[in-house]
């Protein structure tokens, strides 16, 4: 299980092995995605914006795309969460 609370109160992203949850980031409600719906997840370079966190979902879902400025510590923690989610999608959890 991973729980990444980003510095500055930006938001929190957690993964319990089956459900990815995203809290904050200017949203009124949390976003939840089951690992079985996730086709791809990545944390990439968003250019001038900073980092780009992307979750692609199947079955016509809209997915999640968020640009954010991350500290080195937060980027490392979020990269570990991404690896954990990828491992779970390969297992077919």
C-alpha cells in the first residue's frame, strides 16, 4: 500500500493494491479507479508545467491527467506508487 501526501497540501494519492484514489488537487470529490480499469499509468515530464500524472482507463472512461509541480521527494514517492500500480495491473488483481 502506498500513500503519497504531496507537500504544500496539493493533494494525496493512495493505492491499496486494488483501488487508486486521488484526493484534493482542487477537486470537490475524490477520484477512484479500480486496478482492473487501468490500462496505463505514468508520471512524466510536463515541460514548463512540471510533472504530468496520467491514468488511462478502459471501457470509454475519461481517465485522469494532472499537471503539477513536485519536489524531488514527492516525485520519487509518486514514481514508486506508479510502479506499484503497474505491478498490480500485470497481476490482473
